[in-house]
């Protein structure tokens, strides 16, 4: 690979990683009472909790996550006078934190008690002896309420090591106002064939000025969705990678057809989660796209003029009856085996991340689709029209979640994932979607490169 491509790849993965994790919008810090400490991480460091509490340190790479943990810590301390905790939160840049954690694990010293690990980095810590505390017994009280795949993805050999932050369920975002103006009802779109027909109608009605969607060369979300619909995965249980899957071929060839028909365009900058993508959506140039539900915050933060225009619903499928979603992105919070208070740390973080109380705050503060599904059917939450996310969209996000509740697939994230992403994003998708290269040949060439790494 050329030097310029390597530099591009580093930048791309940094953007995509941040895209998966910076999903929550800004929120005012929790109000202080006489018994509480507020989070004040202006310098990246903040200590919350009484001096008499068990002293812990926690690393994260998203400031808003630390604010959430601080609020949950205050609630914990208020309800557990015999288990008081004081946590010093340290917020590092993404790469710096994961590199620092890797070094602490390798040397056996310097790790914090608690740490957020991004999903793409998690497999790096699962090799050999796992350096984190197993948390099965702390998960047990909440297990029946949690989306199973979100626990499994931070586990190994049936043991849970990371507490999930969100589901990342993929849904379709339809500009219902735009589609309706051209006589198209998104609710009639059930399959990708229906989607194509809607695109052709939109092209004719708009005179070719509006496209049904844009296809990505800088991200694999569409391919993950296709794999989930067919029950495939390009890494097996042993971590061996095989990208020459029928589902992957079907999706890319279908997208090539859309481009040929003039009903889709290639996403500017590679995907919809950058400024050019936001501009395309705001300008009404594209009418729909699949994205994980954490993308809701992008509308509030970067596309406020789209309020009241966007409907959220299940994704189309190749064949009726296939699952209509896949979980994308995430952060698993771990307890280091170097912690001096591992049991207390594990009990606290499992409660903060899995309990009803914790998931209410995850929804309210971070705007994530919660792993605890009791939230999805709680009318106090789902019917709160003052909530900024519920108020923004034309449909209630929880209606979509409940519709696909049992259809959210999981694609494995392994040590081979960076190699796969490199080949698929820089070669396969670029060549196939920008230059209409032969899909089978491009996948075979990429597979040969991947095989050299495994």
C-alpha cells in the first residue's frame, strides 16, 4: 500500500471510530445538591464522590460518557451509604487512551480501575489471558433485560468482560417530507426491490435532481446490514476472515445497479457521517440511508433544520422474513484486574450500565438506543414528547426499536477487522462503486491480501 493510502487509512479509521462513539449530543451537567459532586472535566480530569469512599480511577475518551458516569456515581453513593466510592475521571484522546491502556496491560502496572474500551479495540485485549475482571455474576440480575448480542460482543468463552453502552441498532432514516412531496410513501418499502422502485419513481418525479440514497466507499455499514440479513459474518469463531460472501456480493452489485440507473450517488467523503454528508441530507439531495440509531444525535447537532422531517423505521431486506437490523459501534466498560477494589468496581459499573436507572440516563444524556429493553416499552420514556430526540423525529424512535427488537444481528469484531476494513474500504468499495470494477474479482484480490495477514 502506498504511503498516501496508509495516511488516509489512519485518518479514515479515526473518523469512523469517532463516528461510532461520539453519538450523544451536549447536555447540561447534572445539578449539584448538598450531597453531590458535579463533574467538571474542563481539564480532562474530575473527581466525584466523598473522600471517605473507596478511591478509584476511570479512563474514558468521550467527555459526555464521564458526565454520565459521574451522575450515576452520585446516585450510587446516595443509595449505598455502606459502599461509598470516589472516582477520578480522566478523559484522554481516543488513540492516546487505548495506547496507554495497552501499555498498562503489557507491563502489569498503571491501569485504572475502570476503563472504556471502544469496540474496535476490544479484540486487542482478548488475546491470551484477559486482563479484565469477569463480570458474569454482576450481569446476572439484569441479563434477561439486556439485548444478548451486546453482552456477547464484549465477552470470551461465555464470560463477560465489558459492560455495553448502546445497541447501535441499524435503522433506515427516511426524509418523509421530501419523499411525500414526490408521492412516495416510505412505509410501502419492505424490500430492496421496493427501495429501487421508489428510487426510480423519485428520479422521474424530481427530474433526476434527488437520489434515493448515497452509497459508501469509506465505511462498511451497508455490508454489515447485508451480512446480518443473510446470517453471514466475514470472520468466523476462530477469527479467520472471508469477505467473499454472497451477502457482500449481492449488496455491492445491487449498489452498482443503483449507480448505473442514476438513483444513487457515491457518498461524498465516503459516508454520510461527515460534513459533506450532512450537507447532502440537509439540501434534500438524498432521501434515505441506513445508519445505527446513534446517528439521531447527528441531526440534532449538525442538521437542526431537519426537525420534523425524518422518519425512522426498519431497513429493507433482500427477501421478506430476513432480519432487518444489525448492531454497529459501541463501547465496553471494563474493570482492570489491577484494581484494588475489583468487586465494588464491577458491581457499580454493571449497575450503572445495565440497570433500568442507568439506561434511563443513557437515553436522556447520551441519546443512545439502550441495551436494557425495559426502557423501550416504558410509557414514561417512550411517551415523553418533551424529550429532544422524540420531539425531533417524525416517528417515535422506540417504535422502530420495538419492531426490530428480535432482529438485531451481530457481526464479530476480531483482530482481523482492521485488515478487512483496510482492504474493503480502500480497494473493494472504491474500485467497485467509483470505477464499476468487477465485484467478484475485487473481492478475490482483497481476500488474497487478507490471507497474507492471517
